[in-house]
């Protein structure tokens, strides 16, 4: 049973046209993460929510925003996608914030293409 | 700057052979070391989370060791099978709650 669900699996958008990626979880985890992964690169953390507290990474462009309306859902909004934003976007959850003995649970990812 | 390095980047192994690969990390600010398996078109799946120096964990034919003093972890696969073909990611959990991923080792099992 899928526990972290990302929609859609593939998203194509036009240069500059806003796009929203969706993530939902059935684990009731406190923390939700968004990662960007470009080809052959390490997944790069964009931001995370601990409950309703939003934590942005220092080097995440302003073009990327996130919303978490409730425990189950988290959205990634890209306001004006550029060609460099084409990537795989991974959503993950963890029960708590300490990155100790708690694995992250990932969705299948959304592959974003920019025309 | 904290970097997690994985080697090799890519690996081809004959079915039935055993193999291993490395994750290295700066040992300061260490809190935990995670290993994930990421098969094509699937989500990354957690294999191990290790926190103590000398930790050794096993899951079927896969095992991992951890040396926090020198900053490395090894992942071993015994008797490789086609289903082991995947990218293996390691990630460092830091005391400031950041988690930093390596680029992964891409493992191909040859029939």
C-alpha cells in the first residue's frame, strides 16, 4: 500500500508557467520534505515542514514555495519554472525531525519537464 | 561545507558475485547514516539507519558497517541477484537535523 503518494508522476509545463506538485501521506508523520534531484546528482533538500513550521534551505531559490494545509498534504509550487528546474522532485516524510534512527519514507517522485 | 561521497559511481557485477561500495562523510556533526535502495520507477526504500560507531546491520543478503571516527560506511551485497540492480544512496543525518545525500552508486547486475 502506497504510504507517500506523489501526483502526477510526470509533469510537463511551459517555461514561466506556474506549476504545482502534490504529495500526500497516510503515515501521520510530523515532517514532510521536498527534494530536487537532477540527473546523476544527489537529491537536494529544498525545504521541510515540521508540523506547520516551514523550514527553507538557505540556497533554495525564491521561485520555489511550499504549502502544507494539513498533516496529510504538502505542495510544491514553482512560480516561474525555468529550464534549469527540470528535475525529479521527491517528497519524503519522517515521524520526527531528528535524523537519528528514523528512516525517511519517499514517494515515487514527479519528473518535471519544461518546454 | 559537508560533502557525502559515494564510490564507485557505477558498478557492473556478474550475477552470483558479491560486491561492496563505499560512503564517506566528514565525521564532525555526525548523528546517523542512512542507506536507501532506489529502483528505477520506484521510490527510494530505506535499507538501514545506523548511529553507533562499529554498527553492523544485515537484511537478507545485504549488510552495512559504520565507522564514525574515520567517516565511512560500507554496503555489502552477497551473491548478487538481478533484483539488486538499483541506485544505492547513502545520506548523513547531522546534529542540526540536516540530512545530506550522496550521489549514489548505480549497481547493474549482469545475467
